[in-house]
């Protein structure tokens, strides 16, 4: 069974970003994903000795697929997400397929997930075989907003997972 994690870097708990990320994970086949809503962790994120946060880093690192989501702030992902991702060793996500997802107010920042989020995920070892997904805030709950991206990228994720499972069997 594919292990899927969702990491949400919105400072507001249970945000639109959260809803979009969980939906995307479901569309990629997740049945009961681990969902890390960083807004709920508070100051523990800044305590490098916090065992809860360290445990979540370990769980995310062991996922086969991780959807990493953030609203667009100042043309990039949030500092909250950056603090969490800084806890990962350079190869912590080796063997993990990562899908960058960002929400924004307008199309002017549509390249933000490609230019800012993808590189940090690759830096910590993830494979990012798909294009990043950028959604307008107002369309986060519209199934049609996901349709074109899923048509192209869902098969890529499935093929990569199948080849990884075949290699480990």
C-alpha cells in the first residue's frame, strides 16, 4: 500500500490550502494520508529537540508520496513551511515522490511553486516528476481546477510508484 503524507504550510489551521492538499492526495490515490497541518504545531516547530515534530519529519520521510502545500506569500512559500523543511536532512526524502502545490490570489505567481518550492524538495532528496500545481484561492474547492493537472500528472506519479515498488520487490 502506498504511504501518502500531506504537509500544509498555511499559518491558518484547516485552511483552503489544507483542503486543496488533502483533495489532491486523494486524487493521487491516498486512502488515509498522514496530514501535517503545521499551523497546529505552534512553537514546537522552532524547538529542534521537540519529539513530536521530529516524529512527523520521520513519518513524512518514510512516505512514498508527499504533497507539500503552501499559500503564496511574497511570491514564495511560507516561512512556516520553510522552518519545517529545514529539519530534513539533505537526502531525507530519497525515494519519495513529492508534489508541490501552492495557492495564490492571482495568476501572476503561477510559477512560484516551480521556482521556489520544487528546488527545496529536490534539495532534500525528493523526486519531483510532475509539474507543480498552482491553484487560484477561489478555485481551491473546484474539481475542475484539478482536472487538467491530474490528466497529465497522475499517470506520472502512478508509473513512478509502480517502478519503485517493482524495484523493491
